C-alpha cells in the first residue's frame, strides 16, 4: 500500500473512532472528564450561618475551591436536627456539583432517630469522603461559676437538679447527659437550644448551670467560660482548655466519647460513576487541609492545629458512624420519650 493510501486509511480509522467513542463511553478514559468544569460546587450545611461548622467549612472551602479552580457556594439549611439540610441535599444533583459538610455525630443520630420519616436510606445514598477536623466535646461553666471541678458539679447535681444546655434533643450530647445521670446519680434538666452558639449564650447569661458543646464554641467567648471536663479518652488540647481532665478519668464513668467529627458527605455514586471527578475533588480537599494558611486561619478561629487535618477516610468514618448508631439503638427510648 502506498504512503498516501496508508495516510488516508489512518484518517478513516480516526474518523470512525471519533464517531464511535462517545457511543462506547470511551471518551472519559481519554481525558474528557478532566475538562469537567461546572459553574460552581454547592456546599450544603445543615447548620446555621455563623455556627462552628459553618465557620470552619468556609475557611477550608476557600482554599479547596482555589485548588479545584471551581467557585463554591454555600447553602445553610438548618432545622429538625439536620433533617432539613439532608433532605435538601438529596434533591440536588448527585454528580459532584453538590457536597455536604456536617458533624458526623449529630448527623448519624438524626438519621437513626428520624429514618422512618425520611424518603431516602443512608446506606444506599450516602458515603463519607473525608474528615477535616475533630472538635472535642466539653462540659463547661461560666468563669465565675461556683463549680470549679466536674466532681463538684456532679456532687451538687445529686442534691438538686441542675440545668444543662445542649444543642439538639436527637443528639449524642443528650445521650451523654443521660449516661452521666445513670452512672453517677446526678439529676439534670436537659434543655436543647438548637445550636452551639445559642447554648453558649445561655451559659454566659447564667440562664443554665452548665452546658455541653464543642471546644471551639467555648473558645470564641474569650475567657468568659471555663472547661470542667473533656468527653474524650484523653484531653488532646490541655493548653486550650485550662487543663480540664478527661470526663471518664475524672469520674470513673464509662460514657460515649462525644466530639464533632467535621466531615464531608457525598452521594454514594460519586466514587463509582464519576471516578475522575471524585479523585480530583478529594485531592484538592487534602491539599487544602494541609495548607499552612488554612491552618493559621483555623487557629485564629480557635481550632487547634492538633485537631485539624486528621486523615480519617471513608472506612474509619463508617466505623465511627456504626458506633453512634449502636449507641442510639441501645438507648433509643430516650428519644422516644421526648416524642
């Protein structure tokens, strides 16, 4: 065959390939997916504007967006212990243009408590992408509170019912308070206020005796509050929390460790149906977590570098999810009584 005929044959083969490739789904493997450039990615949050989750998500999101080269928009959809935000998220495109930032602990308890009323199933619809921060749970009081230690607070609660502010009734915070009452004989009036900021305000104003929230929410008050105990096996940030002890070590109890696991949730099909998008989004996510400017911004907002950027991935987050689900199932009568 002459060179000119070979050239024409080659052109013909290329032309046929160009026609058939899209029909055969070959385009993505040849780099078409790398051109994915949506107008924006929507970050849904089942949290109020100005909440701790909102604050840290936006700090991370600025750097994450720059690395992707795609603008982010933020949609705050608080209410019903997170159900409103999740229901909204389920109506959005499942193609990587919508992600969800939430606190794993409160989200998974919400799902278990309300799943009979939800038109979707977590195991079929959702998957964790990664963790970008841990915010330890803290029992705290006003700086001028008469309770100087967690032991003093529990001793007082054995003789009189103390009022405690938490975020939501359908939360691990509520479960922790009930465990403390059962294991110590203390009596609490548990009052849910809907958000970390609101419950902190109640403690600052002296409307309740103490509160339970996350360390970053207390640190924002600039010394108006004092930590009594941290709900983790060890206190990872004693220098930020007036050297407060681990709750269980101080009281000899065995309670559920309650902290905020600030995580990104995604549609379950993103990893399998759009693998190139998934890898691109996740790579930029990890780069943003490690950005020195992001870490500095987090520290200015009261989030210790020790607790930011941990590399829990899907499997570890799924394991933590099951731990909270098991705790809910073992104590779900608490939530049913409130109804």
